[in-house]
C-alpha cells in the first residue's frame, strides 16, 4: 500500500492515486486478504476500479462510492457480514 493516512479513527485509509493499474487493485486485494484487515477500508483512487469489483464480491466484500471527481474516486469497502445459522 502506498499510504495509510488512518484519519478516520480505526478505519484504514489508503491513497492509491499515484499507482498505475493494476497496482491499486493488487494493493487493495493484498490488504483485505491479510490478517490485519478489519471490516471496513477507505481508498482513494485515480479512477473507478471496475475490474476490482468482481474480485471484491468473490472475497465477500461490497463497496460504496463515497465521492467521484476526475482523478479522485473515493470508495468505502465493507466486508459482508456472515449471518449466523
């Protein structure tokens, strides 16, 4: 990951705008697959990561578009809660 600003309490926040594709997606997937990832991650990207979305779904995550402007897309990634059976 490039930068963990962690300005939102305990929620990791990464600015990946300086990376060329596919590096932002690889960095995000590496982090969410890791042992220290919680249930929410905030990311800033240079463009909307359309190819990342199916990978997130496959791993049990969803996303919310926080804001979008040219060169600055902000996403909140949220792990899906597993329902107790």
